[in-house]
């Protein structure tokens, strides 16, 4: 198993983070603005598209629990940017103490984040990044998507790059930070290899769309496909059904590399159906909750807090599975 720069999971399940830069905190008291000691937080989640997302939602709900001094107002936007912006506006109108956003897409945030700033409500981004001024949020806590793509691409180049290889790609949600950054990282890593991209289409990070899009690829390119890069486990798992239905053996006829390393993804690797899996740690809740409390207490917080990820061969997946937390 490849070790990250900063190792270890802190006590209480907080994910290990590498952090850079500092940001001043808000002047609000850490006990919440209503004087009852409870901190009210609005969390605008993307939706429920994947196993990764379920684990992330659970981690956030656990961390922002009543026993930890929070009242969490949760919204899942069904991966629709307009729903998510409306949810954030609703949080502002309710006068929450802080807002946490896992942005569906990178664009379109300036107006609503300015409104939050004008209302003196601090915003913390979790999981995904946005385009636009970093003055509009206090901190970002998440995974390095470009590095994940690079790790997947490096494996592909080392494994298949010296022979003619036809690749298809299942992309995540169009316009989302992970879809953009993983593609960039992967494409950079395979430069100079003999891997040729036949096609690349969105499967929206879901199993159902991963299956449908892979069926289309198989109809169009048949047995000439040697490699699938699925930008998350769920799309790769959906594609397995399509590959088997076409009479091909996943992991052999078509080599598969995916990102997330959920329990189901690692199980597919252990079964020999995925050849390599790159981790994207969803257990961000404890770090986000601590950052919210620090910001509200007026403390300086690290502006960019990056989780440390690993990657797994099938053998390493077998070893990791019994203790996998998501
Ligand atoms: O933003 C992280 C990505 O979003 C995960 O890789 C994917 O599974 C999720 O839906």
C-alpha cells in the first residue's frame, strides 16, 4: 500500500490532513449566535449519487451531531447546481451560524457566497473546490483530485503504456472539480505512452449511468477496448455488468482502474475485476466540524486542508477489506 506524506488517522476518526495557508476566523462566538450554546450549521450536500457520497454524508452527520454541540440543517441537491444555490440562500435567510458546501460544480458561486459574506455567515467548502475568489470562503477540506487522477494514470502507463492500448473513460458529473481534475491528472500521467483515448463520456458518478454508457462504448468499439478508467468506483461497478453481459471478463479482457476505494470498489479489486483502485477519503466530517468551531471562535484556520489518500492493487485490497470503514 502506498503511504501518503502525512500518515495516520487521528483519534476519534479524524482524517489525516495536510494543510497549507491560513485564514482568519469569524468574530462570532463558538457557542453559536442564539446564546444557547448550540451551533447551527447548514450543509449543502451534492446529492446521493455514490457509495462515497453516502459515507461522506454519514461522516458529516456524525461529526455535526447534537452531542457535539451542533444543530445540522442538511440539504441534498440531487446534483442540480440550481437546487444547491437555493439551499444556500435558504440557509442565509434562516440565519445559520455557518454554512458548509460540497459544491456540485465549480462555477456560479460568486453571488450567493457574497450574500453569505454580507450576512456575516462564514462558508466552509468540503470535498469539492470552486472557481472564484478564495476570499469568499474560510477554508476548504477535501481530497487532491488531480493527484488521484495522476496516480491512476501512472498505474495505467506503467502497466499498459508500452503497448497499443485502447481506453474508454467514464467521467463524473460534468463541471465538477473531481471530473475536471481527475481527467487532467490522468491525461498528464499517460503522456508519451501508447494509450489512446477512444472515448470519454459522463456517467454522472452513478452505477446506473456507468452501466449505460459502458454498454454504448461496447456497442461502438466492441472487443477493441483494453482499458477502462472510471472516475469513481460506482461507475466502474456499473460497467462490470455491461462488460460481463458482452461476454467479456473484467480485469482481464478489459483492465479497469477506478477512484474512491469504497468497500464495494475494494471488493471488486479483491475479486480480480478491478485492477487498481485509488483512494478518495470521504471521512471528512471531524475535520470540517473542528474547522467550523475554530472559525466561529475567531481562531486562524488552515485555508486548504487536504486528506491523505492511498491506492490499492488487488492483493492490497484483500488485506485492507476487513478493516475498511466505508
Ligand atoms: O467529489 C468526490 C466524488 O463525488 C467521488 O469520487 C464520487 O464517488 C462522488 O460522488
